[in-house]
């Protein structure tokens, strides 16, 4: 009984039952496959030495880029360059176990995480590389001598195909848990099939094939490739950190600073091209009552649901950001007043139909008030438009909430030009 209680408290059992079962099954399958490979693989000194070189290069890559940290969720890296190369050149047993040393290294030197997450990602990667290794070794006899030799083009195509097999298996295994545990606003499909993701995967695959091809002739080629992998990993982490710096963590929308910077560019561009646009400020009605009644976790769930709905209801060219609390800002480029009213009214109706589920209690429903402003002679800067939209938002609140108000084509009243300091900071970044 004393042993069963700690097991019952493991975080993995706090996940949805199907997800906990799925994770446990994948880890168990990995352990079983490793055991089977150990029983059927003859360990040769040459394979051990080459595997040690791959592990050493992977450890060096992690150590020399560890200051950039390791992100939660589905974080892109280029360590598969070493793992896939090992899968192509070594028996499946080595492809299965080569992610293990790096997992331990990451846990020890970079970031501690939940044991089931680390074990699951290791199992998923190991199974994916093992699949690539099995496919490659099954097809390699078709090449004379089984190596590159005079069949370099065929060998490279075969290696690249096995790399695609590995990526496909990884995607199938990794996406279900990530889809459930991803941050609010994360579009999981874009993480796999987005332009940046595909470009990174293609680069990773090409370098892995080239590294394996060179390592066939000399293991020293792995050491020569190490600086390239480190530079690529640093650039990838820099891009990831730059993207995170633009995003609000709770909603996945642009943060206030990023939205203001990009919106200011759009306003200037519209003024120069004499094209219409609109700026809107939206506020969740009675949001404080949601926090007071249901708790701040419920409030966060409402913020995430409202943000996701707004992103789905807006066009790809629109800019949506969170300006703190329950307030959102939207810039609608190339949009007339009538179109702005249509878009914001669609958002208002969509939010009013939301039902945010809560465990064991009734779903939470909220409404939203929106103020809209369009440029005029009196309002030609982003600050002017924000002040006018803010005035329209207050009009919507005073008129009963759950409505859209467009600021009239007149100058902002003096009383509204001087916003309270706290609100001015929130609006203007």
C-alpha cells in the first residue's frame, strides 16, 4: 500500500485517461523494442566507437547551446542531425538508445521537467529513429556493397527517404500529447507544416544525410560538422526566443509592445497609400466577476478561449494583441468603416456564443464590448486612434455592454485625450 500511493500521485495520472494510457503504451513499447534489440543485436567494437562519437557530438551541441535553455512543449532543435546519422550507419539498437544520453544531459544541465514528459519524448524519438534504421538497412542491400561507393545518388535518396520516415513517425507520436498540453493560442499544425517548420526540417534532414555520408569515410567528419550544427542550433533558438518575446504567454496573441510596434507601421503605411483601416479595443464584460466567482484559473481559461475565438474570426492580415488584463486591441488594415463594423460585430456575436467548460460546474459564458475608430484629419496617428477607440469602448460600456460602438468622425473630446496614467500606459505600451 505504501508503494501504491506514490505511484498514484505521479503527474502522468492527472492527465486525461486516454492521454495517460497513450503515453504509458508508447513508453512500454519503447522498452519492449529496446529489450528485443538487445537480445538480437551483436555488439561490435566499431559500432560502439562510432556511437560514442555521435553521443559526444550531441553532448557538445547541448552543452555549447545550453544558455538558450529548453522550451516547454514542442521545441524545435537540430540534434536529429546526429541521431538520424547514427540511425543510418548503425543497427537499430543504437538508433533506439542514442536519444537517452541527451535526455539525461538536458535534465541535468538545462531544465528539469516532469519524468513522464522526458521519458515519452525519448521513447518517441527512439522509435522514430529505429524505424528509419530498419527501413534503411532493409533497402541497403539493393546497393552494391551496401554503402555509398559508386551509388552515391541512390544512397543519398534512400537516406533522405528514411529521414522522412523518421519525421513522419515522430509527428504521429508527438502531436497528440502536444495538442492537449500546448500553450493557449498554439496552432499545432503550423508547428509541423508551417513554412519555418518545414524549412528547419529540410535543413536538418540535408545536414544529417551529408554528415552520415561523410562519416562513412571517416568519423572525423562528425567533428568537422559540429560547428555547423552549433551555429544552426543557436540561430534556431534565437528565432524561437524572438518569437516568444512578441507573444503574450496566456493568450498566444501579440503582446502590447509588439502590437503597438507593428500597428504603428500599418497606420503609417495606410496614411502614405491613402488606404482605409480601423483600430478597435475590445474588453470582456464583467471579467472581474469571473475571477471572483470561479477563480483566476477559470479567468485564464476564459482569456484563452476568447483569444482563440478572436483569432479564428479575424482575417490573416489583421493584427490582434492583448493589452493587459481583459483588454484586446485589433488593427484592421484595408478596412472601411462598414467593413470594420461587420468584422467587429462578427467577433462580438462569436464571443457571446462561447461556452468555456469547467470541471464539475456549468460552462462560463461571457460577452465583449468593442470600441472602433477610423482615421480622419483629427486622428492620423496610432495614439489618436487608440484614444478614440477607447472612448468608443467606454460608450459601449455605458450603453449596456455586449455591443460595438464606432467613434464618430470628430476630434476626441478633451476629457478623453488625457487618459488616466495607468490606462494610458496600458494603451500606449
